[in-house]
C-alpha cells in the first residue's frame, strides 16, 4: 500500500488560491508564515489547520481565535472550507488512478493506493512513490509525504508521522521486524486518534509509544480501554485483516496502456484505443462476460484526466462494435500536453449468455413504440422501432447514444400504478433497469395487473393535468360546460365517473406527477364530448361527497377540475 499524506492540504490550497489571485505576499504567508483556518465552535471560532510556524510559537488546534491572537497577533486567518478541500482531494484521487486501479481516501488527510503488482510498470516502488508525489505536488505546490507498507493503516501512519519516507517490502524476510521497528517509536494517537479518552488514560500510565502499548497484556488493554485499541494494533502489525476501501469499486475488467513519451496525435489516440478494445474484449471473452458500460480515461501529463463514458443497450464484447462506439467520443478527448496513460474499463458487465437469448417481443414486432429517441424537434414522441434482430437494434441504439449523448434513446417502463401519470415513464434504453436484454417476451401494457382500468384510456395523456373551470347542474353530475385554454366548451355527452384512489401509503402531495398543491389520492374521471367535437378526459380531484370537501351550490362554478387526456 502506498500512502500519500497531505498534512497541509487546507493551507496549501489557500496559498494556491492567493497565488492565482495575484497576492504573492498572502501566498508566502500561507506557505511559510504563521497562518491557520478556523471553524465555528461553542465558545467562538476555533482553529483547525495550523502552519508549522504558528505551531512553533505555541498555537495549537482547538484553540479559540481570541487565544491564538493573544499569543500571535500577526497570524493570518481564514474560515475553513471543508467542501473545497474535499473537492481538491477528490481531484487528486482521480489523478492517482493512473498509478493504481484501487485508490481510497485516507479520511481528509491524503490518499491510499493499492500498488500490488503495478510497481514494476513505473520502475519500482520508490520510483512509483516519487512520481506520484511529484505529479500531485504540482497541483498547487502541495506538501506530500509518502510511505509504502504491507497494510493501509501502517502506510498511513508512517506517511503522517515518519520522515523521510519509508518503504517496507511486504515479502521481505524481516518485513515484520522492519515494520515493528518503524512504527514502534510513534505516538499512540497515530492509531487511536478517534479515542482521546483511551490516549489520555494510557498517558496517565506512562504509555505514549506504540511499542509500549503493544507490550501490554491484550486482555487488560481491551477491558480497560476498549476492543478498538487492540483492533487498531492488530491491523497495524498485520495480525488482523486491514482491507482497503476504494472510493470507486474496481471495474470487473480493465485494460491500460502507458508510454514513456506522451502521445497527442489523433491517429495515435485511435490506435491506442483500438489496442485497449482488443485487450478488453479478450479479457471479457475469457471471463464469459459482456460489457454494459465502457469508461475510457486519458491521463494527461499535467495531471488532468479526460474521460468518455457510454452505456450499451445489450451486453457485448464485439471489438468492432465497441471501437465504433468509442470512435464517436475520441474527438472529445483533448490531449493537452500529451497523454501518458490510457485506461479502458467496463464498470458494469453481464453474463453474455443472458444477453444472447432470443427476444421474441422484438423479433416478432410486438414492441412497436416502446423505444423513443429524444431528438430535437420530436417533442418527446416515441418513434416506432421496426421489427428486426435484437442485436442490430441494440447496436443502432448504442451508436445513436454514442453520437448524440448518453440517455438520448429512451425506453418505456411500465409500472403497476393507479394514477395514470405514474403508469409509464421513460428511462434510458442503455440503463441498467431497462436494458433490451431485460425486456419481457411480449409488450407490457397498462392493462396488466390488479390495477387494470375499468374504462377506456385516452391515447394522448397531457404532460401535466391542466386546470379548468367547470359548471355542473348538480354536485355529483358531470360537467355541463367548462372553460379550458381560454375557450368555453359546452358538453354534449358525458360518461362516468370512474373513481381512482392513489396508493394508501402515500400522503397527500407525494404522488409522482401530480399537480403541485393538489390532493390527488381520490379522483373522479369523466369522458366527455363537446359540441365542437372535442373528446376529453377530465377529473375532479378530492371533491366528491363524503371526502370532507365542501360541495358548492348547484349551477355554480366548481373548482378542482382538470383535463388530463384527449381522445381521438
């Protein structure tokens, strides 16, 4: 494990911000002078990050602002920005992906990299640590300490508390002795900083070093200071599993390529991508998998990361198809000063045997209109997909998505719901929930299930129910006339009501797609035809007798009516 500790992350970031703003004096103060960041506390602002110069003059973390200024009046202070610090640390973690497929955050103090089996690609462990520190340090002249040890906790502790950097080879003959010699003199709070009471209790007994704590009887330490202290010791010395928790789950299949001299020509980038695709397809075939998502990352010399991500409608490991999709995105990767590492991974995969099964619904043409393309000018209307081979349809969807952007091709998801606007929704055709390989053997319909409607449904449903003003002869009668979109419509024929109840477990105002501010758990729907020939689907929301609503006098305008659909 390689630990990259950033002890002055907050201060170095403030110095970089000052330098970017042209304030050289402030940048020098943040790097070499007395400076600190503070946060709100119960007794006023308290200090968190403190420069070494301020520490040398008696300023300590947890000290109030007034106490710090009493000790050191010339100290430079600024409110802490944890969000900005986390953002910078996440950006550094993205840069570190070029060195290892497994990168974890070491709290807010640095990074941890699993470099098992990759150090030889960078000239050895020492060269890898130096190169990683150099790359990250350039992002604002950051202070970075490194250490390599068999476990994450050991590497983190050594990077934060030992100088110069240490490298402890895990397979060496005296690895355990070297690790014990390196961590023994370190303070106890290095491993149990989250348990200040245990640290204070051990200090009262004169135990301040890790080797002294390790020499105490384990049972007595656990009974008096808790099992977490013993667990930390065991993780440190390798007596207990100490797993790394990467910030991103490692991809199931991954291929990477690096160069001694960076590349930047479009032809070289395309050739490298083709090589990565061939290697990835071979690994997928060996594992019996197909890719449902591809992620191509290009690591630039200056530390920037350019990436292209796309999803697939069906799992595939065909190198020709995968390369055709990635070729649509290569022009979006700016090589900058040159690309030194390229990584192609498949974050989401699937057993290809499942994807290869026949899709009778698509082959027989039973799914017309289920696939829609969100193209400008089509107003979101579904475009019918002709019958054909499922693989060809999936390839077409993949190419449209790759060219126009992820999520532009969508599929209809049918849900078991009562309210009409919640029955169907559009989701990405390449998404995990509605991939073409998961479609049923026949077209799903709103008529399925226990909530099937008892009356005809309009083929056109409005995006949102539109309020109308209605006049009815009696409170329970259908509308006699209504004003909709600025026009008065006289009703010729009416049929209803059909009462729909929303889910009983949802409170008013929480039904997806409902009109804001309207209670829609109970609706009375009517099919009406006007004298002008319009056929509308209207409903009255929560105003039926017995629902606790006020009933207006006969012949008056009744609120709470909406037009929801249009019949042909």
